[in-house]
């Protein structure tokens, strides 16, 4: 695994954690901010805020899955190339 890919995965994990924090803290903040206007309204705003943050969590998770899929495909390709070589080259 290259250093660039490892660095990208670390940054992606950081962004995913920040998205979770944004989703949870933002929803709590908006719930408390709109609570004087009514419980239902504050709940709706908190839910919308949570959905915005959760959208970015899902995007980061999809990126993680695609990276893992690419690594697995590269491993399989390497194994298939080794199997496809003639027996004379192996010995």
C-alpha cells in the first residue's frame, strides 16, 4: 500500500468522524435552538440537520468501501497473473 493511499484513508476517516460530530452536535444544537417555538418544529429541524451530516457520513463510507474493493481487485489480479504464467517461468 502506498503512502498516498494510506494518508488518504486517514484523512477520509477524519472527515467521516467530523461528519458524525456535525450530524450529532448540529441536531442537538438546532433542537435546543428551536425548542421555544415548539417541540415538533425543533424535532423537525434537528432531524433535517442530522440528515445533512449523515449524508456526508454515508459518502465517506462509500469511499471506504470503494478503496477496499480496489485493493481486493488488485490482489485478485496479481494472483490471477501468477496463475496464468507458464510453468517454466515459475520454476
